[in-house]
C-alpha cells in the first residue's frame, strides 16, 4: 500500500513535457485544475481525460505509475460517491434501507469520482516530470513578486520542494520499519480497524526519529556547501521560455476556452 503513494516522485526523461519550463508547467497545472472544476458536461470531462492521456503519453510515464497515485485514496473516492448517490435530490430510481437513489445523484457521483481521479493524476504529472531543483526554481519565480512585501520567497520555495522530496523517502523508511517489525512477528493486516490502528502506533517513534535524522543530515550537507538562503545566490541554469512553452500556454488557453463553450452549449449528460 505504501509503495502505491507516488506523490513527490520524479521520473527523469528527455521528453517534450520534461523539457517544458517549470514555470509553464506550474501555470498549466493551475489551468488544468481550473478547467477541471469548471467542467460540467460529459463532453467536457472527455476533453479533460483526452488532454491528460495526451500529456501522459508525451511524457512517456507508465500509466501504471500514474494510476498508483489514485489507489491510496480509493476509500475517500468511494465515500464521496456514496454520499452523492444517497444525499442528492432528484428523480427517484431505487430505494434502499430508507434511502433513495436518484438519477441526479448517480450523475453527480460519477462526475465527482472522475474529477477526483483526473485531479490526482494531473497534479502528480507535475512532480513526475519536474526535478526538485527545477520545481524550486519555478515556484520561486512564480512567487517572486511577493519579495516586494519582504516575504522570504526563496526559503518558502525551498521548503516546499524539500517537503515534496521527503515524501518518497519517508514512505520508503516506513516500509522498511514495517518489514523489520513483521520479521519480529508484528501484524498490520489482521484484526479490526482499531487493532490495525494500534499496530501502527509502534511505527511512529522510529519514523519520527528517522525524519529528524534525515533533516539533520540534510541541514549539515547544506551548511557544508555554504548555503545561507537565497540572498546573493546565482543559478547554474537560468529559466528561459522557448517556443514549446508558448505553444503549451496557447494549448492550455484553448482547453479552458473549450470547456467554457461546452458547458454553455452542451447539456450536462451529452
């Protein structure tokens, strides 16, 4: 289960998606999320699904790696679907245990589940195709105007990047601790929910100690390389937009315009 969490992972590559400016990828991610929440009709969702498939194909990321990001929140998706099915008003279809399933509830549940899946995979594509350093530079460039109000933009960007990078490391460490405790007779997969929760408690202290140790090692490594914040720092690679970046932005504008037109002129379920 822990190995299914792919948040923060980076898959190196030489594709056109990997080569996009990190600032452009951040903007495209925001555009994608906005378009996804604006989508109302089936055709608009089909459009967003097509866009996502196109980006996954262009990035040469394995579909299985993208789908793994959905598995950890399957329970959340199912819970949301059940709530929408039984709690939405509309045309009654079936009545179960005193609760009524409506046509509108089924439609809303379907769209909600699809939206969550597309949202998770789409946002994961950002970290899949962007290295931690490039992502830090992109976030810092996007937040650069906030320097005028004396916000430590570089430090904020660095913290966000390190936090994302630490997620796979902590997941790997948790998996090692669980394997070590299983070898000593511990069980994490048997019993009820309360028993499983109690079985996880012994993982917290060693994981906490490991996180502190990794943080201390990282801080020492940064200090030994004379890191003292963003003031006066230069970059080995300066961010520059290319023609492919401008085409990507144009494509994003076309997608969000298409979603708006589909919402306006196409019925919800067609």
